[in-house]
C-alpha cells in the first residue's frame, strides 16, 4: 500500500514526520535508488527505501504499555541474571558478569510478561525507592521526545516529606535549586497537605526531587509519579501493566508533536 514517505519513516521509529520531511528535503532519502521528493509516496513492502544510505528494516509494530512500578524494583533493561546460586533469577545456573548484589535486586524487566521481554523498554527511569507510572515502548522517537530535557515535556509526581514544609521552601523548589553547579529548571507545585505536594517537572536529573528536598533540609518519605504528559491512571494496581488505549496513544503522541 502506498504511503507518504514521512509516515513510513515515522512508523519505523527513524524520525518524527516533521524531521522526516527535513531528511527528504535535504536529499537524504531514496526510493529504489532515486532521491525522493516531498510528498512522494512509496510501498514499504515493495519499494527499497534508504535513509542516508541505510536501507529501512522490516516494518516494526509500535508497542505502548504502562506499568505502575512498585517501590523496591529497579528500572533496568538487563537480562535475567544467571549467577550461580541466585534464587531470584537463576534458570540456567551459568556464570555471569553481574555482581550478586545486583543480581538479587528485582528489575522492571522481571515484571514484564516473557513475550514482551526484550521487545519493549522503559522510557526514562524511576529510582528503586520511587513508585508510579512508567511507560514501555519500542518507539525510539517517542522515548527520545519524552526523555530529552530540550523538549520540556511534563512529568508529575506526588511527594511526601518527613515534616511540614512551608510555602517559602516550595517556592524555592519552583524557582530552581543549584544541584552540582547547575540550576534546576522552573517547576510547578500544588500543595496537597502540610507534608505532601504535587511537583511538575520538565527535566529528570538523577534523584532530582530527593536532592532538591534534601538541599532544603527535608527527607522524602514517599515519591510517586502520577502523570507523564497526557497519560495518567490512578487505578492501575502496583506492579501491574497494561497496553495504552488508542485514544491514550494518540493523545500522548500528539502531546510530543509526533501525530
């Protein structure tokens, strides 16, 4: 079936449709050996399509899932551990390069159904002591848009600290705090209770929320991600995952300029 080239490139995870148009305009896309032009269509099942000299691979189905990551589980793509003696992961009793301390920690990969392991990957990360929404996909363009700080895409967290936190401290977090010589981006805060607040960030530096609170003298007791751009699901049980609905997927892709 004939499709516009920019749609084909987007479906392969090569680039967004807008970026694909740039590639075509720059003469980087060829169809059956000839430089393509804007508006041109092709049949990805019959035509030989090249991008900057590389032939497109077979059509890949884009998969989109969400998980409510529990506390105590690491966000990692590592394969199941095969260290001898490991009671959590060991199946083949073979030697592995992982240290036992790492081996004994559950990862989000362990929570995936076996038929999805190695096919979808977490977008960004949540630290081991945090919980909440985590997206999984094989859509590299979406993952890039959601994780690169230059796009300023929102993620919302519910934060509970060890004691009542005054409005002045929350304003400080909103304006930005210097962490390792670099100021955090401005944030949005909604107070929930004296010790709990919602925090909306457009960046995701390592343990950023915990470090910001610690800088002001507070310890984070609970940290949960409750929204990723347009996607939220307060009813998803801890440790459970589900496929995004068509409406959720389209809304998410539109929110990052991919649909």
